[in-house]
């Protein structure tokens, strides 16, 4: 990432429209980033991500890419961009969340996190410095600081200890990042991550510390891990009041269409989540009129398109009845069509949100859309 330009802020909320510039292209914010865990957004060709989904940036996962195919092969390919034939921006997470989720096979200490590979049982250590080196090898335009993500619920004492460890690790990440050049001749930018569990005073302290590091963008982590939704919104609101307005804000791992709209209203610029892809493979479709389980009997004879007119990604090629038939028949094409639909909807949603922000209609539109997209059809 090279630059962020804040173009407009809504006068009835904290919603913003901006533009991020990277070596691999520009990103219009607010933006949703499809998750490409192992160098692929599951079930979708790269050309479909560009042409149909209109994805401007995707995610790569440090933990998974480190274990397989490994950094040696990625470096030979010129990084993940070359390896997967993707010429647009990539953001890489640090592996912290995956290590957090491996609670049975990892050990956290000051040096870093020792963990056991879920693939072959081999032992590995992720330190802040190692996480930066791996992300250098992957070649993300935006890379994340190595942090510890606390579970929910989490006792205040444990949350404070974890946050302070994350802050010490961040200082090491910044030092190592600044002391070493990128591998592929373009700029990579480090985003620190706000932690502090569900304790407002810890979140405030963490946001202030992260802001003091003066990096080019900032992230909010440790939310959408089981806490009540009202707490997630309140903590997001609190943190975006503190993080610098002239830098992009990334709410990690969030979420439903309604979550994203509410996050935008609270000043968030960037989102990612596996929900549109994972749920698509199970037959759940997101539309502007609500959530649809395509496997339900009610869609058996419905030959209408998956989405109404007036939505930019609508593909009238396939009907609800046909997609239901594919799911019931367990055809691979079912997951492909559903995934393209869901990702297309998510990208349409943030693009429409940006349009409404720029036109000064965001809050009225958002309140109506939250009701619609939350309904079960």
C-alpha cells in the first residue's frame, strides 16, 4: 500500500468513501475482500473474481501458505501474485488467528508461538519477526502485525496480559519491517491490530498505542469471536473514534451483510469474512431482499433468477430451481454458482454503500438495507 485518500465523510454517521493506492492497483473503499486462504478463493477462477465478482483485493493466509506450498516455492514464483496469477492487490494476515484457533496444539510465550502443523504434526515457531519474513515472501501489498487473539469470554486480567504482549510483538514487527526491504521491488505496508477483548478501557488503550505507531493503516481484531453483536458495534464505534481519520481502518473477520453495513456506519473501510464462500457451499445465498437456503423445498419449481433486477451482479443464466437441483444432486457446479453469487452480492453491497455515501443518502439507505438483508426468505 502506498497511499490512502479520504474523499468524503457522511454528515449523519462516520461512514467514509476513500481510495487506497497500491503497487497492484487502486481500491475503492469501503471494500470487502474475498478470502483466498491457500492461494485460492474456493471454487472461483481468478478471471471470475475480476470479471464477475469485481474483486479489487483478496486475502492470503500466512499460516496455510507457510505450511503449503511453503515460502521457497512462493519466492521462486515471484510471490503469491505470480504463483496464483493475480495482478491485483493482496492482503495477508499474520497467522495469529489460525494459531489462536489451534488452542490444543500451540504454546504462547514471549518469543512467539510454537505450534504443531495440522497437516503432518511437524513443530514450528512463529515469532513477530518470522511472521514478517513469511509475509515478505508471500508478497502481500498489505501485511498484518503478529498478534494474539483472545477468545470470548476472556477474563480482564488475561485480556490485558494478551493485549500487552500484542503491543510488544507489534514493536518487534515494526522494527523488523523497517530494517528489511521487500523481496519483489514494490512497497508492502504493515497494519497494526487493536486488541483488548470486550473491555472498553483496554480497547481504548490499545487503539491509542496502535495509533502512536504511525503506520499507514490500522486494523481492529478480536471481534466477531462470539461476543454479543451490540458489544461488537459499540467497541468498533469506540475504536474508530481513536484511530486516525486519515488512515484506512480494517475490521477483521466481519461478517454478515448487516454487520458490514453497521461497520461502515461506524467508520470502517475494509472487511473480510469466509461467510459468503463457506455458506455458499452449504446452500445459503445472500440477496438484497434477504437470506435464502436454496436447498429448501419452496425453491424446487421457482424458475426466477437468484436475485432481482437492479443489482449489478445479477446473472439471469441460472434459476433458483436449477441451483437447488444442483445442490440436492451434490454437483460441484452448485458451490461454484452460489459462491459467485454471494461474493458478487457482497461486492455490490459495499460498492452501493460507497455510492450512497458520496450522494449523501447513506444512513437512510443503510437502515432500510439492514432490515432487508437480515430477513430469512
